[in-house]
């Protein structure tokens, strides 16, 4: 269990330093030099403890270069040791070049297994912290250390003690700008025979530590026991992508893409390319994807596709081409490159068509449909899903795997119809999936589909029905070990309760959702947690706290470039300022929200139905019109017209214009292609969560310039062409333009 505080907050000096005889000028960016330094200290440590270790087998597990004491020079923080499957020895060592190599503190020694090392300013005091996580007992017991280095001594900021079967993460729970430290700890359970049930599903205790600026320490503020059990393996491994104790220069990623290129070249020359080599490359690609190295995974996939060309058996060769093209499409989707994903899936289906002796790749059509859906191409999404439905009708639907695929297909139909604004069809599709999942006892699918059904019911303002759907999902989760999925249900349920005039109950669920969600899931959900919490606090008249949550949502949305969340957060902030009587701040927030909206290209990119959950765009313009009526009628009129224009563009975004009358077919096809490319570029950042500007670089600007030129050409064809372009652009006249038009009548 997590022990009490036994380490003081005082500074303590290094245990060792380099001696006069260790006088070589070391290069701290040289792996060999760092290994030699680590070997010296490990040997000294072992001698002091009377232990014998083979220092010739030392590995560097992780090296970080960072200025941790603010002197303008980078220090080196490294973990080195000797890895064994069940027991390891090692040190975390800090090298400070400003001390001429004299002071080298050992932060943690005699580790059983290195888990993770980080350097970041987690308490936002301007000084980076050294964060070290150590493990023992096959990962069952973990120890967290958070330290600061002032150039001569180390200070510990976190209570000493281990925790059982868990992990740590940092997350801002109160939106004050400073992350809290969360420790997950599994409950110790024993079998009837008295031995520990280490890896069975169990409840977890979550300890929340806040940073106290006065004491300079993290202090336990409160704890939470989970209502549901989770698989400890899922929790323990969640934050750590690499293998425990994996050496810096070894492990599964030791073979580079270039080395594989050379291997393939030799195999081709000797006519020795075989299935084993192809399988090795695919295994390498799988690990890269699991650890998030998507670009490298694409390189390996392309290399594998090249290798497959040299396989002798044409049937096996074609089967590999089908599977690899699909894998490439999946990798593209992880990068948010949905256009590339679509092309890869189409290539896979093309390879299957060339060799129809293989089993039909039924689910390929469904996955292709989801890529079209991500691009906002609803027509092709439905076409692909319908193609799979046709194939499934040819199969024996009594086979369990085929029924499971039919369930997934109905679920994807539901999601597509929901995005298209067809709620009745969406609910029907989700219910079909639910019925099949019940029969198949597919609990994970049940949760997803109950949540999807609830989301659609909420858009229809059938809040009680939506609440029942979310509660059904929670009942299923009693038997599913998935913290992020549980958090997602709490998030949707909490927001629905707020909309149903139950903000107090909603706030409780939203707080629980933020507490349970992983940091990765929080980022993928963009800033929605903080936006919903702001709305709940505003409804409860907790205005200061609402301001904090809305501002946190805005910061989060700016960091990950999710402008749809940003404008909603600004609107919520504006209403909060209005309730506080801060009218100038209110108007400024409204203006910023409108500017954010008008930087969106909604006529190209359909939004998901969740975006306008708490506010429609029109409300922003209405609020601005009311502000402007007290000062200038012209400005009020212009905002009113801009509001109508945005409403029209939003409708246009979900309505595909096909075979426009009077428009040359060639020009219409060119427009469709350009609009598709724009949608891909706008969506790509969502998959990678990378920081990008609203303009998203020169590439999108070039496409828009081509589109403007194309529209000029369409406009010049005839009166219908001019009318079509005006429709596409959705522009309205300002006050002066209306007066000018009236004067010419």
C-alpha cells in the first residue's frame, strides 16, 4: 500500500562524484562515454553494498538531455543497468557539465526494473522535475520519485513509498493550470489458498496529490475507489509503450529500415526472398504501430510490399498484397491521412478482384466506408457499407463470426446516419447492433452501441431515453475491464444530465469522467471534458470555476487545433462573463468565438453532431446583434446577415451537390476532387493531434486558389454557373451592399 511520508523536503547531496583519476573529458552526447560513466558508478555502488555484478553487460535504458537547473547548460539524466527477465540492478544518474563532471548524484539505485524516466515541469514553477518510475516483483510494486536539481543538491517533491499494481499520470482536474499527480493502486486480493491474485480484475484506489507552493511538496488531497474492476495488466501497461528494461541500443526496434533494405537487396540478388522474411517485416510493422511509430510503420509496409513481389507462389503473393494494402490503409488512418487510407483499401479490393479464388474480404468494405465517413463523404461511405451488406447476405449468417461482423456493420451504419443527420435510421441501426451483441454476448460492442444510440437520442432532445441508454451501457461495463470506455459513458451521461436541467448530478459524472480517463484519451477527446465541466458549473452558478474550466478548454483546443471546441468554449465563457456583469469581456469573447467560426471551412468539412451540443452557431450571432443594437444598427445588421450565411453554409456542408444543372460535367468532377482534397487536409490534424494553424500551410492554400479559379470558370459558363457558385460560397451582402442594391432597383 501507499506508505506515509518518510522522505523530507530538504535538499540532499549526491552520493558519489567523479574522482581525480577519472579525468577524461567526457562527451555527454556520446553513447559509449555515457555507458562508461554509468559502468563506473554501478561498479562503485556494488562495491559499497558488497555485491558482485558483471558491469560488462551494462545497458543504457533511457537518456534525456535537458537544462534542469536553469543555468543555460543541458544536463544529462540517464538510466543504466543490467537487465534480467525478473530482476535488474541499475541507477538513475544525473550528469551536470557545469560542475566539470564533479557532481553526479545517484537518484535511485539498485532498481529491480526501470519503468520510465521523464523530465518536465509538472508543477509549473519554471523548474523541470526529474520523474522516475521504478518497479519490482514483475511490475507488481512501483515506486515514483519526483526530484529537482539546483546545481549542487537534489530535492524530493513527492512522498516516499511504493504502490501496488498501478501507475502514475499527471492531469489538471480543477483547471487551475497546474497538473495533479494521480497514483493508481490495485487492491491486494488473495485466493482461497492464501496466495495473491495479482493479475485478476480488481478494484483500484486512485490517490490524488496536489502541489503545495508553500511547502514545495506534493501532498495527498483525496482518494477515490473505483466502482468497477479493471484488468491490472491493462492499467499497468497503459502509460508505457516500450518493453520494461529494454536497452537503448537493442530490443525489437534494433533493425532499422535501411538495414532491412540491405537485407532485401541481398535476398533478391540470391533469389532467397521467402515468406519468413515477409512475416518478420510484418511483425516489425505491428510493433511499430503499437508504439505509435506510424511513419516508420508505413516505410516497413512499403518495403514488405516490395519483398512480396519476389515470392514464387502467385496465390500466396496475392494474398499478402491484399492483407498488406489493408494494413497500409489502417496505418494511414492512424495518421489522419484518410485519402491515403481510402486509396490503400481500394488497392486491397483491387488485388482481391484479380484473384477471386481467395475468400471475399467482407470487412474491408466496412473499413473503407469508415474512411469515407471520416472524410465527410457520406455517399461513398454508404456505398461501401451497402457493398459489405450485399456480401454478407451471400454468407451463412448463422456462423457466429458472420453475425459479429453484421453487428459491426449495423453499428457503422448507425454512426454514418448520425453524422448525416438521419436520427431515426441511426437509432434503428444501433438497435440492430445491440440485439446481435446481446445474442453474441459481445459486451464491448454493447457499450459502444448503447452509447451511440444515446448520443442520437440526445440530439433529438429525448434526454430521458438517452440517459436510459447510457445507464444500460454502464450496467454492461460492470463486466468489462475498460477505464476509458467507462469514462466516455460518464462524459456523455453527465453532459446529458446538464442538458436535462440536472446540472448537479451531471457535474458528478463529468468529474468522474475526467478522473478516470487516461491522458491519451483526454487528448483524443480534445477539450470536451473541460467544456462540459464549464457548462455544468455555469448552470450551478459556480461562475469562477466555470471561467477556469472554459479557459482550460480554450487553451486545450488551441494546443490541438480543434476550433469547433474553441468557439463553444468561448461562447460559454461569454455567457459566464455576462452573468458576472463583465459586459466588455463578454463582448470580446463573443467576437473571438465568431472569428473562430468564420475561420472554419464548414462548406467543405461537415461537423459531427456532437459539436453543437450546448450551443448552435446562430446563438452567437444573435447575442452579438443584441450587443450592437445599443450602439450601431449597421453593425447589428451585418452580424444578422453573417449569422444567416453561416446557418446556410452548415446545411450545405451536409448536402452533397451532385450533377448540378447547367454545369459542365468535367468542371463538376474537378470541383468534387478539389473539395475532397480539402476535406482530407482539414481532417488530417485530428488523427495526429499535431499543432497546426487554421490555414494549415501552403498546401491547402494552393488547393483553395485552384478552387477559386475553377469557380471563376464555372461562373463564366452561363447564368446557372453564376448561381451555382453563389450557392457554393454562401455569401451575403453587408448593409452597404443591400443599400446599393436597393438604389439600383
